[in-house]
């Protein structure tokens, strides 16, 4: 028994046990024991809950979530170690924090966190632990100001939207200082941010060119003249099955109609671009491409194919 007691340090030995865990400074000053005891009493009341009634011996469930309750119980244990005269670490702030952390199976980070939380609670009872559930993976983009600034930065070069540029913006000293960003992000996170902003990686769609297809006069001409005329002519047109064989049948008035369609294609030097990040809802370009262009105009028929441009009939405009 005496050998076992010899391994237990005396109360005074706990006075400097916190030296290895914290640098010299204000945090080495222990809070008053009376103030800490009052805080421990308030913590006990918060964990116990309110009384069910004036003449009732029971208490209402405080409705604390497990995370919040566990943090408050840790703080109460810590302050009891510090303020209870029966404690081996009575009156020794750092030693009480260390003993509490050892009992919880924790390390120096727990010691520092408990000391910080306890000091805050002693000073202000409204400063309580916050349950971070669901916030560990919270994106920086939840800040509307940061999100708007990033989108404006990306739109400065709409053809060069990359995850690297997202990193460049978030690494700016003024951005870090304004939004309290303490660490950088990886390229994988930058790609997730681009997707969260609505960007997609691939070949951007060109959309419909602005050439008057939906003008009222064009729509009227198409629906009331062109399509009815084409349907009437289809009664004397030749059709083909899925295998490309002609489907023979009687023609109205005995005359066959061959319809030739005019085709016009414009090929631009920059039409074939590499996949990139683009926003599906971005405004479409009115032009079909950039760079030098080549226009190919031709006629095509379902019966004879492309019209020949040479005398021997072997060459077409395409």
C-alpha cells in the first residue's frame, strides 16, 4: 500500500503539471475559485433541468442533444476538480484540466479546449458549446459574398474557367482576410465548388442561333404555308423503308415529285475545341464560331443525294 501511495504525486506536485501544455502568458492565470464554483453550480442546473413544479421533487428533461450534454458534463467535471476541496487538484487550474482529460481518455487538445470553454463560460454564461453536426463539410460557398465574388472573378475569363483559377481566387490575401479563410483547398475541392456554382465540364452546347426562327411572320409562313404545301406534295413523293428500299405505290395525278432541300453549312477554324468548364445557363453566342470560316452550300434530295458539282457527277460541294 505504501509503495502504491508513493507513486501518487502530492497535491503540490500538480501545480506545474500544466507547464508542458501551454506557453507563458495570460492563460497561466487561474480564474478565481469562487467564480469557477458558481459556474459549476450553473452547469449542474442546466444539466438537471427545471423543476416540474413547486411541490415536485422531479425535474424536466432539459432536452440537450448528446453532443451538447457531453461537453457540459466535461466542463462540470473539470470545474468540480478545480473547486472541490476534496479534489487532489483543488485550486490548480491546469492540473484539474489534465486530470479531467486523462479520465476522458483525451490528450492535450482536450486540455486546451476545456480551459478555453471553461474560461468563456465563467465570464459569460451565454457562451455555450455549439454542436457542429453537419458543418464539418460545410462549403465556403455558403457565404453569399464569397460565392458572388468568385463567380465575378471566373467571368472575367469565361473561356478559361478552371479549378486552378478557383484556387487562385481563394488564395488571395485580401479574400482570406475578409472571409477568415485559414487554409487552402485542393483541386478536387475546387472542382466540387465549380459544380456547386452550376458549371459543368465538357463540350458546351451552342444553342439555337439568333437568325429569326421564332419571329411571328416566320412562324406564320412556316405553319400556314410551307408545312401544308409540303404535306400536299408528299402524296406524290417516293418514300423508303428502314433498309433504304423504295416503297412503291400509286402517285396522285400520276406525277412523281422530287423535293430538293437547300443546305448551307459554315465551318469555323475554332469549332473543334477541347472540353472545358462552362455554365449551362450562360447566354449563347450569336456567332457560330471564331476564326476563319468556310461556307459550303449545296442541294440534297432523298432520292438522288447531294447534287453533283462536276460534269462526271462524281464530286459534290462537300
